[in-house]
């Protein structure tokens, strides 16, 4: 371990354990698809289908709260440390679930509940991430991926738990599902927060010296958020994150709706099919939970893999690889839906594979943008800086969640639009470089 104070420091991997506990809980915000249809049922199925803008807006509200409040959490944790802020976030997050358990029949109250839920995630998100990035300057990409991999794992685990509690139609366990999950998440976040703390000033792992350039290098200047937003580098990162987040959040928020699209295709090819008494393989309650869980596994795996890759080949090169892969998958998804497959097994395997690959690429965002932010703009105010970068996620959350309700004509057009957006991000990555620092500023800069 690094020793900058003359005393032995505790094992830095303890911070990662705390980070994973917190992210397991917070990541369950992505398990929206198990609540989508039940909420539409209880709010009033005749007026609000699971694909309607009214119901999709509930999820969009939570993602907007998440995206825009990461900056608030970043400022708070830079001032007060990660432990206290993470605990505050856990309380707010749990209250969102408790409110949902009581007001799931009210559209207005569900908007309020999910706004609180998203705010809790936003405030707490940067605490474990910033803590781990500071403790692991030698493995920023990998550790960022591991620190946020809990998001994907949490979705997988609690999609199964929540689905089991909620049950099938008429979804009579919805209240209990929200309540029990809220209590579990509160305990997990509070416990994880106890393991978080920032390293001493000028901490450096034993035997490691930062490279002069490339992955793992130190920023030439410690930027404040105000200075950061005046750079071209910031805006290029921000736009790429908006485009890529839109792709992943569109898929995550609409698993059940993609399944419904497959059911419509099946029904058109089978005139005797009665959706009131039969289910296409993709749209059964258990399979929606399975699809959500599989996507979550790939989401979490992508965070670790892309982080590891970026440590080897560099951040922007890894971004190019990820955006191009994501674009190809989304365009393939458009072709798949346009081909209107009618075989149930082909539908299920195809949807599972395409969703998993999008989730794998989507997870990479959270392993690539944090270390890139640290290496471009420094770690002194990393929490605040990354919070500003992460507002792009809030925009992507709104556009991604609402896109299927805005673009008519089927998911083939939704996939086409997001595939083109990912290609645009790939193009922008070619022009993204660290900000230029003049000689005087570089001379005065403090070490990262």
C-alpha cells in the first residue's frame, strides 16, 4: 500500500467492497421492466398501456433525477466525504420505494416517488466511484468498472426477487415488492457507506508512478467544474455520453415493450392467437424478469471488461470500439424486428442476444467516462466534475425512456435511430482529446 503519512494504510480493496454493496442496491433502478406492466395495470390499464408516454414517463423521471443529481452528490462528497453522503442517499432512495409501495395506483404520486428514488441514486452514485478512483490511480479503468459493476448485478438479483414478490396477474404483490426492496436497499447502502473514506492527500500506491500520457496518466491541470465546462474536451465527452446513454436506457426501459412488439408480430402471423389467454414466449412474467436479469449480467460484465480494455489500449480508443459495436448491434436489432420472425424460440433467442449485447456496451460507459474525466480534468474535484459530465445521462435517460413512445411504426425504427446515434458518438470519439493546458497553467498545476 502507498504510505504518504508515515503510517500503514488499511487495505484499499475494503473500499471496493463498500462500493459494491452500495451499487448493488442503487443499480436496482434498472429493474424497471418488472414494474412496468404491473403499474400500468393498477394505474388503469385501459387508459395507460405499458408503452404509453404516461407510464414510460415514470421511469424517465427517475433517470432524470439520477442524472442531474449526481452533480449534487459530487459536490457534497467533495466537501463532506463519501460516507455521510452515501448514507443520506440511501435514506432518500429507500423512501422512494416506500412511497411507491403506498401510492402505486396514482400516476402523479408514482412520478413523485420515482423522482425521489432517482435523486437518491444520483446523490449516492458518485460516492463509491470517486472513492475508488482516488484509491486506485494505477487501475482507474478496471476499478471504475468493478466499482459500478454492482449496478448490473443488482438489477439481475433484485429483478428476480421483485418479480417473485409481485407475482403474475393481477400483480397483487406490487406493494410488498416495493416495500421489502426499499428496506433491503437501505440496509445495504448504510452498511456499504461505513467502508468508504478518501485516501490521504497525494496518495500513491507503493511501487507505482503515473505515466506521462495515456491511460492512467495524471491531468496536467486540476480543473474546477467551471473551468472544465469551458473546454472543448468536456462538451465532446458530454455529447458522446448523451448519445450512448440514450441507446442503453431505451433498451433497459423497454424490455417488456420489445416483448410486446414480438407478440404483435406473432399474433399477425397467427390469426387464432388470443393474447388474453395465451402468451408468446418473450412476454411471460418470468421471461421478462429473465431478460432483465440477463441484460443486467451483461451490463455489469461490460463495465469490468471495457474498463480493463481501456487500461490497455487507452480511453478514447476503447470508446471507439464500444460505440461501433453498439451501433452494429442496434442496426442488427432493427433488421431483426423488420424481418418479423414468427417462431417463438427465434424471437426469444434473438431478443435475448441483442439486448445482452446492448447491455454489454451500455455498461462500458460507466467504466470509461469516469477515468477519462479524472485524466482529462484531475481528481481534486473529481466528484463535482464527474457530476457535471453525468448530467448527460439525465438527458439520455429522458430521450431513451420516451423514444419508443415518440417514434411510431415499431421498434425497428427505434433501433435504427439509436444505432445512428451510436455511430455519431463513434465519430465524435475520433476528435476527443485531453484539454490543452498553457505552459503557465501547467507550471502551477498540482499533481493529480
